[in-house]
C-alpha cells in the first residue's frame, strides 16, 4: 500500500520529490495540445462553447469553467472554488447522461485536454491522464498489441468511465475497467496530491465509487491485456413483433446467454417493434458452444447473419457510435439477475417501447470475470451479482419530438421502478431515480468514510454522489 501526499509545493520541488514519471507523462499518439488554460465565467467569450456536452439536450450553467492542462491548474481551480464558495464538478469526456460533469453553479474543472499516455514495455502497465478518449486509447494500445477492457463509445473519457466501473465487449473476459486499475494520483479538497497503489482504501473506493466524489484523479495506471486477434460477431434480427413475441424472445435470450463462455458478449436491442440481438466473442474455440446455445433463438427470428471475423483493431471501430453533440435521454434501466425480474412486465415494456419512435430498450450481458471474488474484494462496484444491465434510450432529430420521447422514457422508468427494479449503474444516471446513493453504490458507509477523509466539506459535490 502506498499513499504519498504533498501540499502546495512549487512545481519543480514537487517534481523532484515525486519523480518525473509521476507528473510528466510523455505525449502519446493523438495527444492534444490545448490553448492556454483559462477561467471562463458566464457571459465571457468561449463560455457557452465550453459548456457544450455530448448530450446537446442539456444546457448546463456552471459558475465557471476552468480548462486544466496540469496538476497546478487543478490546484489553482480548487483554490478559486474554495475562495468563491463554489462546489466543483469534474469533466473528462463530457458524456454524463445528466450533465453532472458540469453541474449548475459549480466550478467545472475541464480535464478533457489532459490526455497524455504511456505504456511500460516491461510490465505492460498503461499510464493515462483522465481526459484521454477511448478512441485515442485504442489507437495507442492496439498498435502495441495491448488492450484495456473498456467501453465502445469512441468519445468517452477514461476518467469518468473508470471511476463508475466501466464495461464493454471484453468485460466478461477480463472484468470491468476499474478492475484493471492498479494505481492513481488524486488531488483532494485541500489541494494535496495523493498517490495510491496496492490495497489502499482510496484506490478501492475509486474502483466503482463514481466520479466527482473524493477529489480530482489526474493519473490512472492500469494493467493491460493482450489484444484479441479477431472479433467474431453475429446478429439475429426480427421485426413486426407483438408484446407476447418479445416476451418469448427475451426469456429465450436470457436462458441462452446465462451459459455463454467468458469471452462472449451479447445485447438484446428492442427498437420499436424490431429486435436485433448482437453476439461477439474473441476465442474461435467458443464458436461451437455459442452456436449450440443460440439455436433456440435462431428458430424465433427471421434473419441470422453468418459469422464474421474481422481483425480486432478494425472491428472495434464499428462500435464507436455517433459523434456528438446530439440530443437524447438515456439512462440505466436496471441491473438485473435474470428474466424473473422482467417476466411480469415484459409485455407492457415492449408495448411502451413500440409506442414511441426513437425509444430503444437494450439489455447487455455482464457476469463472467466481473463476478470474480478477487475483483469484488478489491472494489466497491455494487452490482457484481447482476448478470445483466438494461438501458433505456430516447433519440430525436426534430426538436418538436423531444418532450414526447423524454416522457416515454420517463414512463418506462416508472413502470420498472413500480415493479422493484431499483438497482442502477452510476455511469448511466437518471435525475429521477429515487435514493440514487443506494441505487448506484455498494459499501456506502465505507465510501462516506473516504469522503470525510479527503473532502469533508463536500467541495466535490456530485448531485447524485456520496453524501457525508
């Protein structure tokens, strides 16, 4: 266990005490060199542009936005917030569904240009700043034959993703992104720098304890995995579904995916009356077993694609998603253990999804390595017993449709809550969740202890975060 803390030492002195590797990570491929950091206030040039988030539906109104390039920028921002009696929100990629990375009347510390990264050739430990985006990380690591298990959306920042858990196509094989985390550097509410590794309680709290609760993480260190050679994938599709057919398909999918090998991932994507089931895996040896498991589904769908096996670096780009900003209303729709939690409302859910164009309900496989006891013991991620995570999505191009789509999403969330689905993923927040602290987090007492140690005055105030 290691925890080095220093106060507001001059930059050169702190550099000499903690070592060049800790503060000055070499610039990587794709490194962004930003303009001089500035503090932007409402009404100033650049303020509104700086407040632009991936979700263009949101119009945040922070008290100020500070672009940070170094730890000294972060420390000066903390000092400004304390002097001006403002709370702090933290932005790395700007993808928070509810815009909590740029909370109203807070100082938003924008870390999006802190994106340096390096890979130790001997240990394969990856060191990265919080603003690096998944596209940049993939380009950098895959060129070296390594991969960090993470999400698929290209523009997501590694900071917020990791602190909330972080899942994707490789999570069942290797665990969550936070399970790969072996060290951090964090600046607390007093401007002190803490470097943690091993079994340190702060590091444990940062494995699933959420973004913006304890301090500003300025550096992450991850173990990496050997990159897969190929990504085998297949899709099953059908349309013109009735609610009864959706229920039957959903039950069959849950049964089939419960026994998937660890290298496999699947998603059940209901869009209106149409269904797409995505299936991927990385080990050719798993193909026969997966094919046998999915046979019952093949009988219920109208189209089944042949197996494709593109090289992994090219294949992963097909999951990068749309570039933003774009308007939407997305949120977690429950961390689930199985079909039993949905069987009584599956038809009503299908009916509500079909009623409004642009509404999508999706369920993704978890389980596998995510449920390994070693990962559970070293983290606070709350929902490892859940083998599935559902999400609700609402999209529109015509602004006149916004209210209808948002209301439809809210109605589905109400249906789920009324039937006891109240466990949720903190990286997919919804401002309407009742008791979000319990919905998102495990070991709340432990997290409150960490909060009191590093941020007793709640300077880092996340609207749905840990309360002291």
